[in-house]
C-alpha cells in the first residue's frame, strides 16, 4: 500500500514538473510557434495556384461476347473457328500508353509544350529542354482507372487552366490516333496480304473454269465419261443391228430371187447401218468424240477437273483464313468513347493554404515543446556542480 501511494505521488509530481517546465519555457514555445505560423503563412502565400482539368473516357474493346456471338452461327457453318477473347483489361493498355515516355514526347511536340512548361530555361544549363519538358509533362498528366466501372479519368494540373484543358484534350485525341495506328499496323497488314492472295487465287479458279468451259464447247462435251458410255451403247446397238440384218439377208438370198424388193430393202438398210457405224467411228455422230479420241479426251478433262478442284480447295482455305483474321481483328480492336471533354477550371485545385497554415503552426508548436524540454534538461545539467566541474577548463 505504501509503495502504491509513493508511485501515485511520483506520477503527480512528474505531471506537475512537466507543466512547470512548459510554463518556464512559455516564451520559447510562443516565439517558436509564432515564427512557425508566420513561416507557414508566408510559404502558403508563395505557392502558385494550380488548376486541374479532367476528361472522362470509356474504353470499348472488340472482345465483347455479344459481337462474337453475332458471328458464331455463321462462322460455325462456314467451318471457321472463332478466336478466344483476350483476357487482358483494355484499361491497363490505355493507361500504359498514356503514361509512356513516347506518348509524352508526341504530346509535347504536338502542343509545343517546351516553352510553356519550362518557366526559366536559362537555368537548364546543359540539359536538353525537350527531355526536361517531357519529364514535367509526365508529372503533370495523370491517368486513373475506376476498377468497378472501367471509366478512365485523364487529368492535367498546371498553373494555367486553359493549358490544362488543352493538354488533356490533345492527349485524348492523340490516344485515339495511337489506338487506330496500332490496329492497322498489326493484323491490318496480315489482312491486306491475305486479301491479295484470295484475289489471285480466285482469278486462277475462274481461269480454270473458263478453260474447262471452252474445252467442253470446243469438243461438244458436258461429261466425257457419261457421253462415252452412251456412245459405246449406241455403237453396240448398231453392230447388233448390222449382224441381224446380215443374217436376215443371207436367209432371204436362199429363199428369194436377187431382184426381190424385200431383199433389196434389207440390203439398203444394211448399207445405212454400215454408214452410221463408219460415221460413228470417225466423228462420233454428234453424240461423243470419235472412238480413237475418246480416251485422250477423258484424260484431258480429268486433268483439268483435278486442277480446278485443287485450286478451289486452296481458294476455300485462304478465304476461311481471311474471315478468321477479320473476326480476330475486330475482336482485338480497342477504341475509346469520350464521356466528357476537359474544360478550363474556374477554381484552383491547390494549394490549400489554410491547411498549410494549420499544419505548419501545429508542427511549430510540437517543435517548440520539444525544444523547451531540451533547454530545461540542458539548464539542469549545467546547474549541476559535478557536470560544471567536468567541463571546467584547467589552467
């Protein structure tokens, strides 16, 4: 119980000592705090006003499922496999482009910002003004992304509200140009090459089709294989008729006189059939080619047909690749929709002079209290005879 009471008395004495120390050093605390407040006010007044202009944009990517679904049915019927959408967030790409050094360099040159951003170029010494302006622009231009809505806010903070507006709007225009050029530079070139190949192969297929048509027209052929089969059947029928007439004439010659009208008619029919057989062997009688030329005609037509079939398959493969490339190109394109363009702000965004004054005064107060305790401790040490004896100078 005695120990606890002693501790309470010591604590009470300690608090009284602290209060007494602050009271003895009150003028130091007041002076340091007042000086800090004056310095904070002076610093706040020296800070120039800065104005922030902001624009809001929304990225639009071709990887949306609705667009892919639009082509899914037709693509499956045509045997074209749809590419899978990119898993990367388009906002990340846009943010990376706008914060890159190359983008800042293009924007600096576009608006001629070297003279506008560098206030005292004579102090640059040997530094490149363009590089300095690019570094200042990168610090001036900021890009923030709302992860929930994917909205991108592009801001610029300068001493001139109109300049902030011009920087933001020019950055948006430059971003649109950059995205368009990136889309054309990659898949666009491949599509152009494929389109040329498809056009050349289509021309070749049409030439082969015309060649087969001319061959059929010249030789009076539609289907050589079928026509030759029909010609052989007709030729077989004529031979059978010839044999039957020869047998009939032989029978009539044994039974009738040589000038019998019936026998004369049979001989005339046999001569007609022989003539038909001779014409068929030489010309094909308009039904097919001559028998001597039929094998060659069938072979030539087969070669032309095979060449056309092969060229058509190549054309179909190129056309399928082209359609796949076009769908993939549409899915990989990235655009932005400008929700709000930047406008020149009427009110400054910084500095907050009242906050600077409050923080500066509070920091001065804490520093004054610390100095008060340090000064009190030093005074106690110097008042101690043993300490003074240690620091005394020996003669």
